C-alpha cells in the first residue's frame, strides 16, 4: 500500500490559514479516493441545482422542464447532493474517530514501553526526556541493569514517523530486552537486531541505534554506534564524540559493526540523543551550543538542553538520555 505524503505546515501560520490548509489536505489526500469522488459528486449536484435555478432549465439553452417540475427537480437534485455529502462526511468522521481512539490506545501502550521511573543508579545521575512529534513516535530508549555491576543504555531512531515507526520501535525494544537477557553485548545486539530487521521489515524501513554497556565501577563504556547521532562523553575540559561504528540497522544483512571503548570521567557525563534534538535547535554552531550546555556549572544540564529547543523548528521525535558520573562515584547498582 503506498505511503501517503503527510501534510506539513509552518507552525507559525495563523489559525485561519492552518484550517484552510488541513481542510484542503483532507479533501485531496486524507479521504479515501472512493469517498472523495462521491462527495465531490454531491457538491456538483448541488452546484448544478443552483445553475438550473438561475437559468430556469436543466439543459440550457433549451428551456426544459417548465414550471413546478423544474423547481421540484432542483429541490430533488439539491437534496440528493446534500445527502451524498452528509453520508460520506459522517462515514469519514466515524473513521477518523476510530483512528483517533486507536492512536490514543497506541500512545498509552508506548508510554508503558518507555522507562517511566528509573531507580537510583549509585554513583550516577540518569535523566531522560522523550517527546514524540505525533501521538506516537519512532524513538526508543531503554536503561537496563545487568549483572556484574553493569548497565545497558540503548537508544534507537526509526525512519519515518507516526504509527509505522512506533510499531518498529516497539519491535526493537522487545528485541533489545530479549537479547540482553542472554547476551548483553553491544556487538551482539547490533548484529542480531540488524539481521532481524533485514529479514522481517520492509526494505524502506531502517533504524539508527546506539548500544552502550557501562561498567559502573570504572566508568568504562563499551559501545556500538549503528549510524546514530554521535553520543557525547563530556567533562569540564573536553568533549569526545562516539562516532558511528557501522551502518544503520535494517539496510544490509551482512554489514559489520565495530566495538569501541570510552570512559566517563568522575564529574563527567554521557549525552545520547536523537536528531530531533539538533533539528529543533535554530541557528548555527549547534554542536558548540550543546557542549556549552553540557558543561553548565549549575548542574541543571537537562534544563539547559531543553531550553535550546524551539518548538517552531521541531518536526521530529526528540529523545534525550543524560548520564552524569559523580565525582566520588562508587556504585553497586540500582537502588529503588
């Protein structure tokens, strides 16, 4: 089934312009073709009844029919046209109401899949921010406690938006959790999820992702970056980008991924995000402004990051996962 192009409109547009734009979109794109055709037939019937009333004929210049028969025909034509419109519009309203109910249910389900409350990670502070562009989104993030005093951080960004992207994100979430129970290795996660997506998803669907395992005692990060925005390991004096070590998931089944290592220094931190964050920051030198927010001495780093975002530029899901290591970090795991 072809994917319809979604309507896009500058969010700074006025209410009247937005109403006209979305109404036009409904009539030309959103309504199914059969319903759209019948509705336009109803409009034409009503328009033709006005024409017949003005010309006093249904087949002008021939004056036919005459007298009351003409008026009765005009009323019948108008009524039939109005009935067709109401029938189609009521059907479309019912369809959209059902769709809206499905989207509300999907949003509630997706919210249960994302970590709502994180236990205290001794020696570290973990903050998250998630904002879907629509009711549901294609971003996924997770924080999973592992054996051996380790923690897995996973973030993925599925191509597209809305329900299709949300379904694939939920699939990735299930894969991450099932694989992590057996082999919580970033390389194994990337390889197995990539093969699964290549085999079971459409060829035009893919996802960027980053998987990081943190050894909490040492602050060492073992990671694989599958074509995702480079996470940042930062401290007061430096910022290190964890660049891609392989291609996005779901493009080629035989692609190879590389494992790399980094360290979160005491007093430093880790920022993982999706491109919705950078896309919603206006102006130039976005990387520099992010780095300035990360080394904010007030320690209100998440607030500083969110303050950079401009809703008028936001056209994608936004996910932020922020991990800070305490200066005197000695950790033993999550504490409820």
